[in-house]
């Protein structure tokens, strides 16, 4: 019974009092309609005096005697209703000019009945707010459980992400090192250049796995080093452009969202083609979203690749990190190739 706890501070008090006054007015209308009391004015004054006094006493009791014990809460509410009823009766008597002795001696039966009806409806009002508070508490518990579940899902997803990186990067590393060794024998200049790119990539990748966020510029540096390594292996068959507006470079950005898209573009779009192709990576703000575009003019993405682990992982991370508002959109890129668009809401950057 956590009645009125949220109303003890701030605008909640005024909301509770306003609702109580509405109830009191309905009571006065009802009493006047059935012929009780001494007319609308007296009914209205008695209803408001009793209802607001009971409400005020309950609020004060909850404020001064805060407890989580159901038994003590019940006692506090019962005492507050009794005190509020007496206080409201004296107040109504003072405002209407009707002596309380008329009520106590039973000489004014309609007013005596009005007194008990006011007490009854005051109890109803109290029960109404108790029910509202219990519903609100249940809703809060559901929300807390949802937040806890999402946090666990996010931690699980990040663990799976690191496991995926641990599985993928050694394969990429061994292939790159093999290429570097071959180049050092045949073209030492390109070998050193590729080694420098690999070092930059590994340094950025290592720092990225230790944090939950990076910046868009750091992510693009990683992508640039990644594609430079492939460019040494593919030669002129791989061309790329990265265009990021200056004001977006320092924007916080979750790691490991763009690289799988670039990797898919290379493996499924450009490598199978004899003449290769071009990859474009860009960013812009549009309709309240940060949009990251990865497009290629290669062979496109087949159904098997579209349902692969990399893209599924991206969708799951977007779902978890941005409460279902992040999106991954795949579109055909005319005349050939694929467009992959990441949409991230501005207000929930991670």
C-alpha cells in the first residue's frame, strides 16, 4: 500500500488534489440530485472540506511516517481518514455556519447523513489512489525487469561480438602476414606499406574491443586501414572512397558495425568479379537519424550471405543498443552492387 508516495513532492501533489476535488464535486452533484443536505452550496462545501482534508491528512501521514510495512500503512491511512474527517467537518461548519452540534445531536438528519457519505466517498477516493499506486508500482517493476533483461542481452551480445572477432581476425591476420612476407621478397615498398596498415588496423581494433564506444572518425580510420590491406592484395581491382562530414567525425559510435558491411562488400561483391569494383562509405544526418552508407558496384549480395552471421549480428546489436529504433537496410545499387544503410537515432547514441 504505497499510496500517494509519488505525490508527496513536486507536481504530483497538485494532480492528486485536483483529482480529489473532481471526485468531491461529483459527490456534491450526486447528493444534491437525490435531495440530501441543504442545497448545492452546502453539499459542495462539505464534500470539498471532507475530501480535501482526508486527502491532505493521508499525504501528510505518508510524508511524516514513511514505511514499507503494509500493516503500518493501513494504520496510517485509517488514522488519516479519521483525522481528516474531523478536521473537514470543523472546516465545513466554519464555512457554512452550521454548528457541529446540529450534526452531533442528530437534529439535522440530512447533514448527519452527508457527514457519513462524505466519509464513505473519502474512503473511496483513498482506495482509488491506492489502486493507482499499486498499478504504477507493478508497471515500474515490469520496466525494471525489462531494463535488466536488455542489459543482460547487451552484455551477452558484446561477448558474442568479441568471440566473433577472436574467430575472424586470426584468419584475416594470417592471410595478411602471408601476403606481407611475399611482398617483402618481391616488392619491399608495398610490403612495408601493408605492414604499416596492418599495424594501424590491429592497434585500432585492440583499443576498440576494450571499449563500448568509439568515434565515427576512429571507426573510419579502422575501415581505411582494413581496405588498404585488401587493396594491396587486390591491387587496382579494389577502389574505395570515404566521405564523412567534419561535424560528424567526433560523434560517438558503437564499434564493429561498419566493418562487417565493408567485408561483405569485398568478399561477396568485388572479389568474385574479374575487374573488381569500388566501395563508397559515407555518413549524413537525415530525419533525426545518423545514416551510414556502405555501397559497392559489385555482384550484390545473395540470399545466403544476406542471412549470414555478420549481418544478423549487426541487426541484433542495433536492436539492443537502440531499443529497436536502429535499422539495417539493404538495397540494390543500380546499375549493379548493393547499398547497406545503417540508421541510428540521434537521441540514443551509444
